[in-house]
């Protein structure tokens, strides 16, 4: 019987969505645009957190506990929009 040993948990949060059409919607194949391409609209806030898994007394047969949350990334963008409410894409987002 094999066991899976978890070392860390990373969580990504996307928020601050607008109502404009997402110009990256069909670019899921590129790593640089993958997260942006997942939604119909555009997010303006992104956070990434990480937690370590701790095993009591280094006993990997026990259920691990989740350690404190550490924030890895916290980023906000101010997007510009045209007169129709669509995002004016600028490579500096």
C-alpha cells in the first residue's frame, strides 16, 4: 500500500472582476496568459497563498495539520476602458 505525503498547499484567489469581455479568453495554451484566460471577464486582484503540511512527530502515517498561511503574491491592476466599457489592453497590466 502506498501513501501520499503532502508538503504544501498553494491557493490562488482571483477577484475584482469587471463586466468587460476578456481579450485573453482563447489564449489558454500559453502559460503566461492561462490564468487570465479562464474567465469571461477580467480580474483586477490576484493573491497567492501557501501553507505547509506538518506531520506530528514526523509520523507520515498520521493525518497532517495545515500550518500558518503565508502570502506569496498580492497584486492589483487598474485597467483602462474605452467608451463602450471594454478593456483597453496594454502590455503593462
